[in-house]
C-alpha cells in the first residue's frame, strides 16, 4: 500500500463501481473491497440502462469486468451494449479501468492478431474469415491440424479442431461451424504445447504481477486458472472464484518466473491493447521451440488458492490498485459533477488553444 492510502480511502466523494455479469467470479474481489472499508457498489450488466443525457459521475472509478463469454449464459446482448456504456462513461470523464479500448480488444481475437503483428511478436498462423464458405481455402493456406475459433469467444467456447480436409469439409457440409455472435472467425494453426504446458502472465496496472504454468491434458480449450483444483505438488486448491459445482478440469498449476523478455512482451501487448488488468497466454511450440503468444484476456481470473500457488493474494493488490486509482482521479479534479456538455466544451477549448498555439 502506498503511504497515505489508508487515510484517504474514506474521503472518496463517490464509490468505486464494479461492472460485471458473472455471479461467482468476483466474490474474492468483493470481499477484499469490503475489508478495506472503502465505499463501493456493484453494477449488474445483465439488466442495465443509462441516460446518455446524464453528465453526472456516479462513481469515482468503474472497473469493467464484463466477460466475452456472456453469450454462453444467454447474455450476448450485454457485450455490445457494454461498448456503448463504456464510451459514454469515458465521454463524461469517469475513470474506467479496462475501458472502451481494452474491451474492444477483449472481444476481437482478430484485433489481437493485428496487435501482435504490429509489435513483431510471434503468434500461430491465422486467417480471419466471415463466412463458412471461406473455411476450406483458409485452412489450406494455414495447413493441418488447425482450429476454427469464434472472434468473440471466452473460456474456450466454440473452438473446434480439425486434423484433415475431410474432417473440415464434413463439418462445413453439416453446418457445424460456429462463428459466434459477430459472424467472424479465426482459422488458426493448431500448435502443440511443449510438455503440455501453457504459461499465463497476469498484469495489474499494465505491469507484470505474476505468472503460472498450467499443465494440461490437451483435451480442453478452457484454461480459466480459477477452475484449476490441484497444484503440481498434488495439493488440493480452494476455488473460491468458481461455482461450488464447477467440474474438475484435470489440470495442475504452479507459480513461475518468466524470462525478462517475456515480461516485457506482455507489458507491451497490454499497453497497445489498453488493458490494465488482464492475462496473456503463450506456449513453447513443440515443433519449432518458438514462443507463440495466442490469447489476450482483459477479463482474466486469478489462479485458485493464490497464496499457496504464487505466494501472495492478488485480489488484495487489485483492491488497493482500484482504490489508489480512484483517489488519484479525484485528486486530479475529476471527482465532481460535470455534464457531458461541459466536458465537451473543455475538450473543444483545449483543441482550440492547441491550434492557435
């Protein structure tokens, strides 16, 4: 905790808001916020509305925890709605953690590829398509085995692997390919993680927080670290951020200290994406020995039983980060009522001064 945070947290003029839709994933964060004594509130995305004419800041800071996998829970309508809501909040001066730019990146695997290309970082070969009729030609360009994944996924949803042209053609003919709620998909080479290990790096405030190695069976595309129930030492892990009846994944996990270059890569990826709190996954491709970055998550759950696995509580650090950001934002003069028109006027005057100068 930075000096003075404890004294100032009760002075926030407005509460911290957590915008979310999943009923279980954020219970640890809610508990840590309760323990700090700071004013905070929940905003449930499942049945939400806002007034575009309202320019009042109703919170000191909003933390966006909307999930791209919401469509699996019958809440696909919340995803694009959230983009509009975040844009509105930012227009009236609300401090949003994982705001519009970060969430737009979260819901576009295609954009993630473009960003990795921009940064010159390695990733699995891929084509972006918008119709089933393009799948065979794209797969031919990529080679087999390959996967087809919805552009808006989440928790491995909708990903299908194909080992031959015959398998893919059968799926096309039977109309079994699913491109997701924006009708866009990636046709991507299927890599083999060396030793079945996937490495996940978490960032907080855009900076490296910790890393874990996930040991997989290769049978699932869902690598939510909060679901993993056993360490590599055979210890049973407490999954406090998951439903009580969540299935056991068969995966194991351990803490890991990645190379400095990988940490730098992860921070560069997040900076370009506008993601302040999230995770990046990469593998060492068994065929080439090369690191491949393949998934960027703005909604990234922390590992189960984190103190046992990584040696500290990331939820406590996240709570402190949100509090400090809220304090900083209000101290800069943003914690007062301002109409959207007033904000626009201020921006207009600033632009005019720059042009005149």
